[in-house]
C-alpha cells in the first residue's frame, strides 16, 4: 500500500511485465513531472505530462533511473518503492478483508439491508414502524443464510435526490438491527456517513463502517480507536444534488487520486492499512459513461494495495443499458456487472440479491484465477 502521501502510482497495464518488461503507469503528485518526462524521452521512452500527472510506457528501472537523473537519489528511491508496491498489488489476486476480528476471503458478498422508507430499490420493504425491526432482522438473517459474508445495515437512503435523515432517527432505525444480527454471529457493516451513528453501531457489534462520504476526520478517528474495518467511498457532491451535472476531466484518474488521498488520511488517523477498503462509488455523482469507465478499468484501482469494493446492484445505469425500468427487474444486469467487477479484482461486491450473486462471483473468481477453489 502506498504509505507515502506524495507519490501515487496507477498501473494501467502490466500484462506482459514479469520483472523487467514494459509497464504502462501514471504517476501522480510527482515534483517536476516535466523534468522526469524529459529524462525519459532522452532515454527513448514515451512519456506525457497531463497536469500534475506523468503517464509513461517504459520499464520500471528506466522510470526509476530517469527520476534519479531528474530529481535526485531520494526521489528515485521513493519511486522505486512506490512503483514496486503498485505493480505487486496489481499482479496479486483480489485481497481478503480484515475486520479486526477476522479475515473474510474474497470474493466477499455484502448483502444489503435498507432500514429506510425510501431506498431506490427496496424502500419500505424492511422498514415498518408497525412491525418494529422484525422485517429488517429477518431479511438480514435470510441474506446471511443465502451466503452473504457481511450484512450491510443502512438507515439513510443515498439515492439521487434523497434528503438527509436526522441522526437520532438513523440510530433508531439501524442500531437494533445491527445488534440483533451481530448477536447471531453475523459480520455486520453499518452504512452511514455520520460518526455518531457509526460509533454506536460499532458498540452494538458492527465490524465494518461503510462510509459513502469517504472520511470526515471524526469518522476516521473513531474507526481508528474502534479497530474495525473502514470502507472509504468516492462521491462527487451530495446525494441531494450529485446527479445534476457530474463532471470530470478524467474520471478514472480523479477517483483514483481521491481514493489514494483517502487511504493516506485513514493511515494518518491511525487506521491499520489492512482494514481499509476503497470503493469508486458507482452512481454517486457519475454519469453512465463515468460508471462504465470506472468499471471497465476497475483493475487499475488494485494498484492502491487495499481491497476494492463495488456496489452495482440494481443501479440505474443497469436500467439504462438494458432498458429495464424497475430496479427489481435488473438482476441479470447486476450479475453481469458483479462478475466483471470480480474479474477486475474487486474483493467485495455489495448486493441486494445474495443467493444469485454468490454463485455468479464464485464462478467469475474461479475463471479469473484459473483454479477451482
Ligand atoms: N451504494 C448504495 C449505498 N451504499 N456503499 C458503498 N460503499 N458503495 C455503494 O455503491 C453503495 C453504498 C446505494 O444502494 P442502496 O443502499 O440499495 O440504496 P439507497 O441508498 O437508496 O438506500
């Protein structure tokens, strides 16, 4: 994992590289990228500077040498370390998740329990003030029974246009469900962007905090103290307005750098590197084209050296691509996207349809790795 805040390497392709083959990488946060590009050009390598990024196709040793000639020995040493870690991570199989109390092997299926009246695909189904928390708890137990490795409990919808929920209301929706499922020995995650809710949920037994806002300082502090796992998700804007007009110059580069920065902030706050998970936030301030670019190039995110999580289940881009209106009719497209995410080295898929997804991702994982178990 890149523990140095100043340098970030994204591997675009290293398929043919064993030890000294050419690789295609993008280096962010490099002091004087133009000087390194010139040093590379004089050594016959193709390099381009895009803003603060250096994009290059060359061998690792040529890049390290050019960095040394342009910026000195210390910079070359840092480049060598960060490049080596990114390439090793890119070549590795999808990582397991460490929750602080145990390891969950990839591909991890995270089942969703929305204790909300207004979630985009199942709003109101597991939120029934008349029946208390029973529908949500029963659903969580059913998801675990169907093979979910983790059950993610949320009390605030983040669908486009959703209004924020009062923290006390969110607490009263989620905590009894977290508590009941954790007591059954289920690995529970709490889907919240509010540190107050996360704190109480962890005390009630949640082993993972899934934070769509990607890390307010108080959230990172409490996760570090609790020793649980943390999902940092990328979002542009807020749910209320995020789909109005999302824009990026280079969505993959920008989301990657933002997640690299989130990892740096998590580590600085004291969260153990092996408990950090990143998520590109499919549908959170992204057009269909942005979602497709992120999913098509998901493997590049494995260069960050931490498990990658993806939530594609029933989302509207699947409806757009397949022409299916109702979210509950988007299972086939959701399975296709989950399988390809696993091929792109996603460690965790967050889904509504657990039974079907477990089968799909097991097959996708076996094909990707070429082994039967
Ligand atoms: N998507 C949703 C909610 N939480 N968390 C992560 N890490 N990644 C995601 O892609 C993600 C998420 C949206 O799905 P859902 O919870 O079913 O809907 P709603 O937000 O309307 O409750």
